[in-house]
């Protein structure tokens, strides 16, 4: 019997012909909307908006002691009894309107805008001593802003930042319980500043839609009430108000594009 061991190698060179059974036509690029390409933000506009606000209020209640009735004791400084600052969070919906003017230079848009809002943001919390019935209530009835806007526009979209002045009516009710129940009520218009940003987009025709965030700071104030109490001769409250606004709006640009 004999055995043979072999190894086979080969070199191939060939040509071929193929046939495609399915022929998918090339997809044409989407047509450019001439009106969108020609859209510019320059011009006056008016609109409406709605949203939600959440406040952040710091307050501190003070009971002023009459030294002739009750000499100040240890730990009482300047004849004032007070507790650490406390917080309220007025929350609620809002609705209003706005108007302004934009000026577009290439992709840059500068403008001014004013708005006025009704809101029902309110909150109630404990005052100096919850167990005795001390209370603090605060409500934002309305606010308005006047702002500058600076943005970047492209393909009917506008990204912008904004800032300026703010005004709002704060209604506040403070209750102190001692030898009697004493209530300090105030309603006043405060001023401050506002800053934020948002995005706006062309919807159809001269209509645009926007989503916006604003932070409002209306500063701080102190209100006082003289009281006929066996321990105290005055009740005072120092408070501040800050608010975060989230809203959506619909604008109409006046005149031709």
C-alpha cells in the first residue's frame, strides 16, 4: 500500500455581468419654502401668553418690646424679638399679553418688549410661632415687565436672551397672636428687575409661537403695625419676593414681511 500527500493552490482572474432587478429612483431634496427663506423678524408685533409661576419669598416677623413695660431680657437685642427668616412659595397660573418691536441685522435680532400679566400666585405659612397661630400669607396679583431682547435668528427660528425692569402688586397679610390677635395687611406695588430667555419660531403667515422663562426680583420691604399688647408695642414684617415664570405665547407681526 502506498500513500500520497498533495497541496492544491490556484490563482483566479474573472470578469462578470450583473443585472439589477429593482431600480429605486433617487429622492429629490425637499423644496425650500420661499416664504420661510424670506422671513425676517423686523417689525412690530402683538400677542398673548399663559403659563405658571412659582415664587420664593423670605420673610421675618418682629415683635418690638416696650422697655417701659417689659425690660429686655437676656438674648434680646435692641428690644426686638425675632425668629430666623422663613420662606413661602406662592404658586399659580398666569395669563396676559405682550407687544414689542424687533430689528434684524443678518442673523442678529435686537428688540424691545413689554408685557402685563394677571396671576393668582399665593401661599400661606407659619409665622414666628405656629403653635400660637402666627401666620404669614402672600399673593402676587399682577406683574409687568419692560425688557430688551437680543437673539440669533435662522430658518424662521429665534433664540434670545432678555432683561429689564419689573413691577408687581404684592398683597400680604401677617398675623401675630399674643394677648390678642393682631393683623397687619398691606397691598403695594414693588419694582425690581427681570432676566431670562426663550425660543420663538414662525408658525404660519405672520404668526409666531414662543416658549419663555423669566426670573423676577421685586426686592424687599418692611411693614409695621402699632399694637396695644401687654408685652409688645409694635409688630413688624420684613419680606422679599422673587418669582420664576414659565410661559408660552402667540405673536402676530404687524404689516407685510
